[in-house]
């Protein structure tokens, strides 16, 4: 993991369908990179994310 962010009670942002309808609210972001790889991955999650 390179970086992470958790917003708490207020979403960091939203994802919307092309119609404008709300698809999801984003509360957490994680930026990851595998060892020996140049690819970088971005993961997002809703308010129900759990770190285990």
C-alpha cells in the first residue's frame, strides 16, 4: 500500500451513472502497487468497508 484515506462520516466523493443517478458514495481510497511492478491500482469503498 502506498497511500490511503478515510473520510469518516462525510463522503470523499460520489460515483454517478450516465443518467446522473447516484451509484455510490466513496468514503475510502487506497493506492497500491505490487513489488517489482510499475502498475498502480486505485481502490475505493463505501461507508461499510472493513479492514481485516
